[in-house]
């Protein structure tokens, strides 16, 4: 129990961590592009975010180690990463955690880890003894489909959890969310069905995109990137057809859209619409 903390979504865990540990002018490091919330929270606390560009779309762990300075307090690693859908492999992660200085907090944001099972991607549960200040974050918003209930959790270093619990509101997670989350943990059938719908969907979408001659980034998550040229235009034209994708301009990938894999009828509708729009 003293190695676990729950939050109003894993977003709240990011807020709690930063509020508890990061002082003004201290630094955090993250890959770019990656989840956009860390930067907002760090800046909001008066800290500085240091960005390390992806290397061939993968998180550059060596580049992150190179950016460590005396001001560095927190390193955020999104594994698998959003928006690329690519992950850090187990051995690579072990090596990184053994190398990071012991007084830096390392956050492994595993919001999409359930989709990556069996892919060789590092699993934070096997890593908690490798670094004294490690916090792994997970959520019920993705594979469990409970985003609207707002519940996520963190686990790892006792000392981190202890301090965050002192700063946390006493009733930060509502009762309905707690009941939903515990029921979801027992509903293994729903989780495995979700994962197989996503995997079948990816197979179909990849095949159709190949037929269209479009490049995509094979992912271990429930979303992936497609190179479409002017992503903003494609996004707007798809929107008029009732399909919401994300244009990746804000992530400095202006030629890419990111799509979330849907149910088969939705995937088919997407492919039809994408053909029309292109
Ligand atoms: C990488 C990553 N981490 C965390 C979150 C936050 O999820 P939640 O606050 O719903 O748990 C998201 C949501 O988009 C995400 O993409």
C-alpha cells in the first residue's frame, strides 16, 4: 500500500509529483514530441522543461542523460510514447535506470502499456528496484475505457509516495471511480477483447494504408501515425466527414496525422473517407 498512490486520472499524479518536488527554476527533461501535459505542469510550477528530440521517432535515452544538469529534478519517459506509439525495450530501460543519478526522479508514464503486452517493451513493475526515485504511472482511461471517470494510479518508491500523499487532497478520487476501477481490474475478458479488437483493427488499417501507398509507423499502442502530407488539411476535411483525427503540427510532425484504432465499422469508414479526402 505504501508504494501506491491513486489520482484523478494519471494527469493528477503528474500535478502532484511536480507540486510536491519541483521548485521554481528547477528542471525537468522530456522527449519531444511526447505527451504535452508535463510541460504545462512544469511551467505552471515555475520550472523549466528541457526537450530532447526523438531520434528516428524513438526516445533518445542517451540524449536525455546528456541533458542532465545540477538543476535536473525529474525525467519524464512516456513508454510507449504518445504520439509515436513506439516503446523503450526492456534491456535499454534497465541500462538507463541503472545509469541515471540516484537523486533524480524518473517517471515512467505507462498510460498505454496494456496494449504493448508481449512486445518486449519495458514493464515498470519489473523495474522498481532499479532506481531509488522511480514512479510508474498507469491509468484506467485507455485500455480500460474509463477516461470519463478520471482515475489513474502511480507506484514505485516509498519515499516519493509518502511525500505526495502529504500534498494530495484527502479525497482526490471519487467513490464511483474507485468502484469502476476495481470492477475493471476484475473484468479480464473486457481487457483482452479490447486488445484483440485493437490488434485486428491495426492489421486491417495497415493493410489498407499499404494498398494506398501511405507510410505509417507500426505501433504497440491503440493509436498510430500516418504520413499524409499536409496533415492540417486532411484533418479538416476528415472532420467535415465526422471523423476526428489529430494533426501532428503541435508535435512538430506536420506531415503526420495520429489516428486511434476504432471498431471495425469505424476503421472501414475512416479508410473510405481518407481515400475520398486524399
Ligand atoms: C501518455 C499519456 N499519459 C497520461 C495521460 C493522461 O490520462 P488520464 O489523466 O486520463 O489518466 C494521457 C492521456 O492522453 C497520455 O496520453
